[in-house]
C-alpha cells in the first residue's frame, strides 16, 4: 500500500473504516474470556455442543492460574488454565483451549481424530474395571460459541470470513475447550528417582491399557505429556477414614505420586488386524520421535513408535 499515491491513501482510509466497523470477534477478540470487574479475576466460558436432551450448555469458570500458553502463530495454539467453577473455590479443574483441525488442506475430514471423542472412549472403556489406571476425565467439552447479531455461532476459521473466500486456504480449524477433572505438575517437580519410576510406570500402564482396551495409540509421548499428580490423601490434613475408603476402592491411591498421561490430540485408532495406526503421517514431539517416524517412512505406526 503506497501512501504516496491517491489509490494507496484511499486504500488506507478504507482499511481504517473497515476495521472500525468490523465485529470484534473477526479482529481476534474473544468475548468468552474476560475480566470480572468486581473481583478482577479472569473468567472463561466453556460450552457443550449438545447435552442428553439435545440442548447446548454454557458454564463460567474463574481462572486461578495460567498453566501454559503457546506463543506460535501456527498450529493449534493450545492454552491451559487452572480454574474453578464461578463462586466455587474448593474445586479445581483444568481448561484446555485449542484450535484443532477439522478439515485438512487436502479436504480430509479430521473430526474423527478429535481429542474429545478419544477421551470419551477411554472413560467408557476404563471407568468400571480399571480403577488403578489414572487418566483425565471430561467435565464438559465443546466448540466455543460467539455472538453474531442476535444468535451465537461456532467460533471457527470459516466464521472469520463473510463469504466463501476462506475455502481457498484449504484447512479449517475449530475453537474448542475441554474441561478436565485432573491437574498435574511437570516432571521437573519430581523429588527423587523413586517418584520418577512410579510416575513413568503409571504412564506406561495407562498407555498400554488404552491401546489394549480402546485400540487407541497416543502417538505423542514426551516429557510435557506426562504429569505428576500429588496424592492429597498422604498430606497430614487427610482424615484416616477418607484414606481407608480410597484404599478400598484403589490400592494405588496410597502412593505419594501418580503419573498422568495427557494430550490425545494426535491419537489414532488402530486397525484390529495389523495393530498399526490408521493415520500414517508423521506426528509427535521432535526430540521424542522414533527413528521410524523421523525417517518419514510410509509404514504405519505401532506402540513401539511411542516408547
């Protein structure tokens, strides 16, 4: 835009006018995240796509801390918050905010690789018979909705454009929030080798159980995706009766730390005949990727590529 020319100056003025009239969500502003003027605490709205009766719900959470924020302008731009339901301070949850792909550049529908569906499958298969396996459970999850005139619409990349021009960019992302019931700390908080062994053993047990019972391969094992969960029952304030009840339900609850495997964004269902991943493009965190994965070979992935 050359401001030395008449056309350039006209274009610049047109840009300023359009910016001033543009709806705030199209400028990148997220109205579902805000500051409560009374408490000066952050608030974030979380949504469900549909409940059992076919309706959609929205709940507001108070942000207690920022766990992690992605600074990259590419990818899913994942952000995680420690939060609690509004006006409820004794219950903590983790809110994972991200922009997963819904449609790839080649037009491939990627909704079947949605982390929400993976977590629901894991809970369905493991809830009753595998008390010793620690995994994150969904409190609520859904696509973020923003107000567009009198109604709310899903917050996705296509909604930024007023016409079909977004299709030329190929891929499509949807703004998703998942509220999870379990919060852990980074592996750096481990105090000794014994704790490291217990945490890694839990993570491997979780990985192998999910692969065996859910036919789901994680495909992104790294130091950021295994968390340390401190056992509150071992704190001095814990009641003896509470500890006994927990031990009866799950003997592993007496351990001071547990390991939690998280982030099933890249997980894929395996084929029952070959035991290989049905999604064969490269995935994972670079320093932890297998030789098979790094080499870009066309062979499909197995559990050996995770560990």
